[in-house]
C-alpha cells in the first residue's frame, strides 16, 4: 500500500518528474478502483474516499463524476445532484468554466432517472 509522497527524500529534476508521474499513476489507479467498487455496489468506502479526494483535488472532474455515481447508486440521488451543483458552482466561480462532458452526462443520467421515479 502506497503511503506518503513517492520517492520521498530524493531530490533533483529527474526524481521530481518521476514523482509527479507516479502520483498521476496512483490517482488514475484510485479512480479505477473506486469505479470498480461502485460497479460492484460497494459504495460506502468509495463515497468516503471520493469525498476526501474531491476536497484535496476539487477541480478533478472525474472524482466528482465518480462521487455522483456512487451517491446515486447508494440511493442518495439528492446528494448526487447536490454534488453536481456544488462542482458546477466551484468551476464557474473559481475558473469561469462549465462542467465537462463527463460530468454533464452523469448529471443528465441521474436527473433522467430521478424523473422516472
């Protein structure tokens, strides 16, 4: 289990580049793990991890998309829609951007499912 910064204690441009690459690789692996957990219906731990991750990296839209999916899959559709509003406001206020296609698709899917109930 990876804990702490990669290549801790090693300096220099080479190690800085490798550290950044390994951290991106780890982030992608965590996203895949959460997606698999959600698909299997194990949403509790995924939600907890994704809440921490969205706090740490609030502009990483894939994390919000996964959080919305997990909340919806866990029967918390209102919270999922609220998460979308929160990230949309954050992106607009801080960066002047709208949510990307993945977030918009997830929002539409959840909203459509809510209207069918």
